[in-house]
């Protein structure tokens, strides 16, 4: 879908009855793409709204649900557990798209060190992102996820995944685009 409803970053995005109603009304009025993320803490309300809409006759096959894996859930084991939890919270048999929310913890701004993912059992940040990608690839092969993608990735991070043997293709790189982005973002949009 070309447009959708984002489920973040406004006061009522964290009030579950409001989220449930927003999703229901959006779908009942013909909207079809819901863009969420685990870190938004509203999967359950989104899932309730989807189920309410399905009961009103909106076909599940027409609803496109996107969510995101936060960097604290990177690595094979953590990502695999996260996908199962997302399915349960969203009350879905499959998720249309799961994105890696961002390539680094804290956007890499707060002195995370050479291996910010060591506590997740990864030998490096690159390996952790690749393990996460392979875990999502496995979920895709199992039919739990239709497509997988990335969010807020720079060109170097994209190439890490493209060069990974056995990984699914990158379906999308969701990012902000506006005049105040730095040169690295401009390079990415030209890629």
C-alpha cells in the first residue's frame, strides 16, 4: 500500500482503547496499511482493532501489517522469540512485513562501543544484524512473515545484508526523507 496509518509518536498512540478504535475506524473506512513497532508498546491494541475490523467484514488478506524488531531483540534467538510474541500480541497467523527498526542501539549516538550487542551473544554488531536477518528469513520461509525489510539503515548496513548468503532479499528500507538529512542519507536515496 502507498499510504498507511503510523501507530507511533502521538499521545493517543499509547492509550490502548484509542489505538484499538483508530485501527478499527481506519480499516472500516478503507485504509489497509498499519505501520507499528514493538517499541511503540501497542501491538495488543492494534491486534484487537484488526480483529474487530475482520468481524465487520474486512478481509484479513486486504490488511497489510508492518511491525519492527528493536535492536534489543537482535540475534537469532531473540528475534525468533520476538516474532512469535508479535504474532500472539497482534492475534495474527502471519505478519505482512517485519523490519529491523534501526541498525544500532541508541542510533549509535551514546558511546555504545565496538560491540554494542555483546550482551545478546553476538561477536559484533554486523554479525548480530546478520543473525537477525537470517532469523527473519527463516520466519519468512515458515510463512510467519510475508516480507522482511529494514528501517533507518545506511548504505553500509544494507550492503552487509545484501552480501549475506542465504538471506532473503530486502523488500524495503523505510526511512524519513526531508531537506535536513545529512549527506549519507542523500547517498542512500541515490543508491
